[in-house]
C-alpha cells in the first residue's frame, strides 16, 4: 500500500493481517464505551442519519469485519429508517467479491470512489496507484451490483494540468453515470515538492468556473462549493456536517462534534495506532468547548459553503449572531460576493472563489 503525500486523512501503509482483527476489536469496544459516555453526559445524540466510513482506504478492511462494526453500532445507537451508509474506496480495491459481500453482509447503500483524474501523468503526480481502466472497471461493477448511488471524487488544478484535460476528466466522469460528483482543487502545504508548481489563483478560478458550468450542463446540481449531485442524491453526511449537525467520530484520528448552549464542542481521537489500541474508554479524551467567536466562525464557514446558504433567522436563534450585522456585509453585497435570497444569505459564484475571506470578515464584530 501507498499513502499519497497530499492526503491529510489518517492512514498507514505497513500492517499485518492480524491488525484488521485488532482494529475491529478496539473499534467495537470504543463504540460500546462511546454509547456509555453519551448516556452519562446526556449529550444531544439522536437517531443516526448517516454512517460514513472514510479517510484512508476503508475498503481494505475485510467486509465481515465491516459488518461486525455496523452491527455493533446498530446495537448501541439508533439508526434512522432511511440511514445513508457510505464506504470510501480506491477503484483498484473494488472487485466482484468485495461488492458481493458488501451487498449480502452489510446495509451499505452508497460508495465513494477516489478517481481524482483519468490522465496517467496526473495520477502519477498525485502518487495514485490506480488507472483510468481501474476507475472504469470499478464504476461498471458498482452498477452491476446495483450500487447506483455512488460518488466519484476528482481533483483539479494539478500542476501542469490543462483546462482541456480537466474538461475531459469531467466528461469521463459523466459518462460513468455517478449519482454524485465531488471536485476539489489541489491544496498543498509549503515545502511539498509540488507546492511551487501549483497554478496561479486566476487560473484555478477559471478552472473552477468551467467545472461548475460543465457539471451543471450535465444535470448535476451544485449544492456546495465542491459537491454536485443528481436530483435527490445530495450526500446526507455532507449536508449534516455543513449544517452544524452533531456527529460522533470513532476510530483513530476521528473527529466528533456536538452543539450545546450556543457553542460547538469538539473531540479528536488518538492518531497513533498503538496508543489507540491501548485506549481503555472513550472518556479518556474529553470534548473541548469552542469559544463564542470560534463557534460563529465555524458555523458561518460551514453553512455558507452550501448553495442554499445561511438561514439568517434560524442562524441568529441558534448561534446568537447575525452575519448581516458585520461591518463589511454591505460591501460584500455591493461587490457581488454575497446575495440575500429571501431569508437566506448566500455566496454568489464569484463569492465562492473568496469563501474563506468572506467568512472571516462576516464574523468581524
């Protein structure tokens, strides 16, 4: 196995077969302990609307073990009747055996494939081990096994990538008939070997506009800055996250969040695998309370990412803050970065290119 250097998700590449069993034992124990923690703290946890197995390559976990994890979750937490259960997968890990087991042993009903690009030279720059053929094969198998609700991830603004290549990537994605497409511009930290070769902001903005227009023409509705779906297939997990919903993160490096008394509370699980296996209870790590401004910043940043934007009345009731009272609010409206549509405050297409700046200034009080 190989970990791409741009990936910020928790993962490791050296493991033994027995590590899967050890991991599953630890995770199931954490699930039971987390339920006890939630009950003791009386945290506001309702029926789960979404399960999302992601970060790294969870499709490497043997499906019977994945089934055991889901069963343990169901035994300890209530599930909504229409719960969305997503598993992320690299195309090269998708096989008939994997999908047959997923279909027969688990209630998984959504798969997210990391395609990234169909051009081998771009996959090589991203250090991806897959290929155009593996992406096509995985999509074909998903449809054969009736996993029609699947997502394809793309990355654009790869150093050296042309606008023509990006449009061809989009055309190939559309031809595979996914229900959902996520398309992110490549971001790297200073010091990365490709950082200095990243395209200029103006070209990235041009690519982004082309990407949005292309997917819209093909029947994909943009519901968030980087996410598009066919009607009725917006990702439940994504929308819950961007709407300030509560979520419980389980497993190494997983993040949890809940909202209470006008503040967000966050918790991040241990990252080091050995320490995680030795952790006795979920409660060994507690939640940290965000201060008022951090809560407002997070809520504004997340909710503005949605095309539906911020419900100003509901936002003020929930968070105790009105973004339209910010000093630069009128300027952003005048400059065409924000628009007020009924009760909702939304980023314009121009504003989405400057989302971080707009968010920061909207919490300038």
